[in-house]
């Protein structure tokens, strides 16, 4: 008996070593856990993330000012330029995740597209500096006739802007995924460090945003947008240096080949076998491992033989093996393993969670467009000689978060862990829920404040202080810390091997749809309120003067949509967490819920000991 226990221990060690061999160093050799990975390696990626967000945030958060003042677009068109740009950045994250997981790996994807983003910053700086590449200057407040940028000037602007979008979009999911890849989630100690890393990543993000919204925006305001764009280029260059400096310490995951082909095979096979009847015992499906434990076999949780979910059961037909007289092997487009089917089911299951965060990011779009314009209509004077740039208002939540994030990870997570047993203190789904709920109050605060500002300007001819709109930024900052980090952790920890960057990209894709929805809402609200006479100058958002618009009503609309979205999220998170599972294992098995790997492994060990005489 003792000898057989020792054999099982050896098998466990071999399995651990095999898991470690899945990652390689910069030369392609198996990584060494004592030399590669860990927080030391992740720190270089955090440096890249901080510098990259510093560069693009300085452009994105003050872009509406440049588009209005230099390109001479209207307010609504300028808002759409900004939201479409940011939406494209996040949509292209899917491309970056796919290229990384399938062909290049995270490191090379970041390096290549980092230089693409750098070239976009340089081109923006050149255009802002050369007068011939911009429309002639004018002052709309003095009644000047402003010429809108068209033709070659417009082309240069959009080429530069979308080079930045392409580079940044393809880098974003890989920065998070590559940093998280430095930790082994199967190791309990490193699993806790992985949770710390996600909070550290948001801290780095907040630091980059803070510098961008204070120092870099101040440079743009006082030294010109050409210098500001140049500083963004310098920040991006520093980020690339940070990335390359950690080359010797990274553990890299090899690309898996096309990650979409196995997914497509499941759908094709399920459709071709749509008339087949699923077996009552899921262990009869192709690739299941339900052999009785004996001297040479153990349960396998990797193939999904332990818990067979009843979600999307029609996909199980892809794993039905048809027996014929020739015993010929079926094509992978007609027969898939249960592991493939399980991964597609997981992918489909997370889509409603992803969709529930779109409205949240529509609210974020307002803080980067209309809220900046709100600030420009208020008293920005801090002292007799110092004025706060309106775009810097967005730095307020990041100042608070630089304090809250370390406190959250240092005190709240260990405290909550004692009660929940969860490595992250509370589950990612619960964290997302708290964030979505609090986002509603950000728009309520924004609506109340805009009504106060507008009434003071129209009825009393007063310009109130810019600090009156800080609550909406503070509330949303806290909401973003909960939602954004929770969503990234939720997606990364899904058991889809080789798809971590692509799944992380779904987080950014939510940002994309949120910003595109913002553009759609602005246009739709303008059209409806213009035809119904709801605005003074042709709609709630139809005028370049916020005193004539009804931005407060638009904010109330978003508050209502946000609360309805929260209720929608409660439904889908409950559906995700409580869908029943089926299995042919003994009665102890139904006590396991969801994807609780630790409890599954504990059950395995008990069964193993029971079968050792």
C-alpha cells in the first residue's frame, strides 16, 4: 500500500512538471520556476501597462478638445469621434487576443503592436505641429466661421488616430494575460499572488491614468497638443523599454494554433448530428473518462468527466460517436471530444456576463466626453493664476483609487477570505455586481449636478465651481475598480486553456460596445427629442452650447438604463452560477458546484485513498 501511495505521489510530481513545461523561456526552453515568472517578471509588464495607458489616456481623454478646437468638428460629431476611437481600441482587443493565442504569443504581439501605437503617436504630434496639416485657426466664441477639417488633413488625422487604436487595442489583452501567465494558478500560493496581480494591474492602470490626466493634460493645455502628443510617444517608448527589459525573466505560453477552429468544429459537428439522441449517461460521449479507479487510473477533471453541465445540451451531439462496420475514424468536423464541447459551453456561458457590462461602459463614455464639456462651462480657477484643465477632472477617481486599491488588497481581501474561502476575498461575479449597482449613482449625481449648473447659468448668470461635478467621477471610479478588475479576473480564470488573452480581450470588447452604444444613443436621443420638440436648440444634445442642451435629462436616461442593466445582470449571474450539472459519479459528486476545482481535487484524493487497499 505504501509503495502504491509513493507511486501516486510520483505521478502528481510528474503532472506538476508537465504543467510547468507548458511555459518556455525566451529561447524556447522549458521555463524554470526558480528563475522565471512570479511578481518580479510581472513587474516589467506592469511598467509597460502604466506607460501605455499614460500615453493613450492623455490622447483619449482630451481628444474631444483637440477635435473641436483644431479640427473644428461639431460637439456631437466630436463626441462620436472620441467614442468611436475608444470603441475601436477595445474592439481590436479581440484581434490582439486571437493573434496572440493562435500564432505569435503575448510577448511578440505586444512588441510588434507597441511599435504600431508608437508610430501613431508620432504622426499625431507631427500633424498637430505642422499648420499645413490642420484647418486655419478660428474662435467660434467670437463668431468666426470655422472650416472643418476635410480631405488630406482629415485623412492624416484619422490614419494617425487609428494607428494608435490598432496598436493599443492589440496590446491591451496581452498585457493583462502575459502578466497573469507569470503565475501558476494550480499552486495555492501563486493563486493568491495572481489575485494580488490583478489588483496591482489596476493600480498601475490608475497610476498611468493619473499622470496622463494631470501632468500630460497640463502639458497639452499649456505647451500645445503637438508637445502633448510627443510626450505620449515618449511614454509609449518607455513602456516598450520596460517590456524588453524583462525578457530574461518571463515564462511564455506557446501559441496553440487557431483557437477558433476547435470552436467551429463543435458547432459544425453538432449541426451535422442534430438528429442524433444524446445518451442518458454523459460518460458515453467521445473523450469522456469514466473508467473505474484501479491501480493505473484516476479521475480526470481536465476532460470534464467530473461535472457534465446541462447547459447547451444540444452541443453534446458533437461528441456522439457513430459506430459503423468499417470502424473508420470520423473527421474532427464530425466528431469532437467532450473537452472541446465543454470549452465551447464555457464560452457561451460567459457571453451574458460580458453583455451585462456594456451599459456600464456607456456611462464611462459620458465621463470622457460630455462631462469634460461640463467642466469647460464651469469655473476652473483653483487659485488666481492656476486653472484646472477640464479633462483633468477624470484624475479625481484615480487619486482615490491609488489609496483604495492597496487597502482593498491588503485589508479587505484577507478579511473576506476568512469568511468566503475565496482567494480574491469575494468572487469576481459578486465584485462585478457591486460595481454595476454603484454605477447608477454616478449618473444620478451627474444629472443632479448638471441641472444645478444649467439653472445657475441661465437664471442667475452664475458660473459654479468645477468641483461640483467631482462626485460623479468619484462614484464611478469606485464602480470601475470593482467591475473592471472583477471582469478581468472572471474571464482569465475560465478553464479555457490557450485562450486567456482572447478571453481577456472580451473585457475590452465590452468597453468597445459600450462606447459604440454611446454614439448610437446620442444620435438616437437627438433624433427623437428633435422631432418631439424636447430641446431648445433641436434636441437634448443638438447644440454646441450645453446651456441650451438638456444633458441632465440624458444623464437621467442613462441612470435608468444602468439600474435595469443591474437587474439583468442579477438574472444572468444567478443562471451562470446555479445551472444544474449531471454526472455518472457517485452520490458525493453532486455536492460539488460550478467549477470549484479545489473541492473537485479534494474529492479525487478521497476516492483515490478509498481504492488503495
